[in-house]
C-alpha cells in the first residue's frame, strides 16, 4: 500500500475511534476513579536530581471533588508538614515555624514540597473536568485494553496554569500519561504511569513519574503503598485546626 493511501486510511480511522466514547465522560470517570467518593492512602514521594535524591512518606485523605489533606510522616525532619485544600483554597503548615500559611493564587503554579508537581496539580484535580473542553484525538488497544488520547483545552475564562493538556486514559479509567503544555504550546512536563496494579478494590496506577521536558534528569515519583476507598471521613478532618494539630 502506498503512503498517501495509508495516510488517508489513518485519518479516516481517527474519527471512527474517537466516536466510541465521549471525551468529557472519559476524563470525569478517570478523576472519580482515582479519588473515589473518599479515600485514604499512604504514599512515598521520591524527588530525584542529578546530584541528590530524597524521599518522603505521606498520608493523604480526600473527600468529594474538592477536599484533600496531605501530611508528611517521614523522614523526621519533614514530619508534620502538611497541605490542606478546600475548593479553590490551599493552605500549608510547617511545624518548624508553627504557622498555617494560605497559598495565594499567584503561587499555585509553584513547586509543591520541592517536587515537580505544582500546588495547582495537588489542589484541584477536577478542574480539568469543569474548566476544559475535551476531544478524543485517537483510540487504540494497549495490552488488550482500549485507551483514548484526549486533548483538553481550557475555557477562555478559566483560571488555569496550562495552555492545554493531553491525556491517555484506558477504558478501566487508569491514566497512562498526562502531558502539560504552556500557553505557547510547548510541552513543559509529563506524568507517566510506570506501574499499574489492583489496590483498594480497584485497578490504579501505583507508581507515577513526573518529568520536566527541558530537564529529563530531574523527576518526581509517587508510589502508592496502600489505599482505601469510600470511607466515612468527617468534615472536621479537613480543617485548619486539624492541619495544625493532627487528630487523625
């Protein structure tokens, strides 16, 4: 088959594959699958640089679409550092200075806990559902499971960091890859799922790595060590008082 005919067939196949599922539903299902109605997890975060590497063990709780509490439990020098998000607001706590600090909107694009994740990455995982338009670019079968490549473009008035995002999501709601582009269309960083397994009664990405495009030797990995879903979590867990003085 000559190249022009092959190209035409590929172009024709794209819309047929794209029509299989609605793009917004795919993204929403992936977010809901990852967070559940509520969750509790223990995670290890590794921050890697060419000349050093450090790791932290964290506990995290989520409730609904907009409330998250993350607390560092190890190593000892970082123990007690925490982050609380509630809707569009975010606070951090450091036991060294014994202060709760509200993160201003101007700082949401900055590094979270010195990692390659931004404060915005942690604060509102559902923003991509509500504040973006989504389109399926392609569909393929990966290891026997259908996977969709989705381009997400923010609404003109959306208060978001990225110019666009491209996700690859499997039919079982696992995100294989999530690429972040700036306002000029340049790829800034990519989150890839390196390990996928059954945990907490569902299949999830248990190890993910965020890598900067212009500094590929710098990356951050998050490994899920344990997770539970659909727990009865009280609202008092997600308060500034509990952020400062843990009662969990």
